[in-house]
C-alpha cells in the first residue's frame, strides 16, 4: 500500500492458477470454464489498460498503474468475464465512499494518488458474497418448489381424485412427476456444491 505496487510475483501465479483451475469440470459453479476464464482475464486487463491509455492521452500523465490491470485480470481468470463489470462498479463505489470524506476535509485533492488494488479486492469479496446469497436464495426457492410439487403430487395421486380426472389430467400428473424428479436432482446437485 505504501508504495502503490501490486507485485508481479503475486499476480502472474494467480493468473496461471485461475486459468488452470478452469479446466476442472468438477469445481464450484462460481468458477467459469476455460473459455469464460480466458475472456475474463483478457477483458479485465484490457478494461483497466484502456482507462490508463485514454487518461494518459487526455491528461498527459499516468492515472493508474498496470498492477491494477493485472489484478483485475486475475479476478477475470478466477471468476470469468461476468464478474468484471460488477467488481469495477463495486470497487469504484467503495473507493468513492472512502475517499469523499477526505476530499471534503481537504486532506486529499482530486489529483491525489489512491491505491485502487485494495478496493478491487473488496469489490471482489462483495461480489462473491452477493453471488453466494443469490445461490442460497435459489436453493430456498427450489426447496419450497419441491415441497409444493410433492403436495400437489400427493393430492393428484389420491385414489378418489384419479377416478374423477380426465385423461389429460393424468398426463398432467405424469409431467408433474417428471418435474418433481428433475427438481430433486437439481436440489441434490446444488447441495453437493
């Protein structure tokens, strides 16, 4: 933090490890396949690189370092290209929230250097937390949908109701059974992860 450097000795191995893990199909679904991983790494690097390039063209001075570009490439390799817009938005928002009081107190100027790497890391952590909360919400919804399907299946399968239903309703029941089995498989898959 003191020197505003993100060492290559950390970022390059993390890039390689992030890309290499994308070839394992048995990993957690938050990790992308190798194509999305490669696109994410390139996209993450190019976003920050283009900001650096255009800022330098307009202002004639450096705005960010390439360490931030490499760090965002690491995030892209690990979590895919979909994570990049969220991480950039979250890290920029967190940085603004932290820096605005210093700007108001005039202890920092708009031209002051701010290490952006820690905010990229915080943005990534928030992204992962939101992703896990979304997955938990999906698991809860699946759980209740399975329970509803089971209740409907029992109600439709009762002997008195089968005699009163038409053939189309029996087909409907068979389709519901298939849905119920698919939901059970989905919930088992999501719980294994």
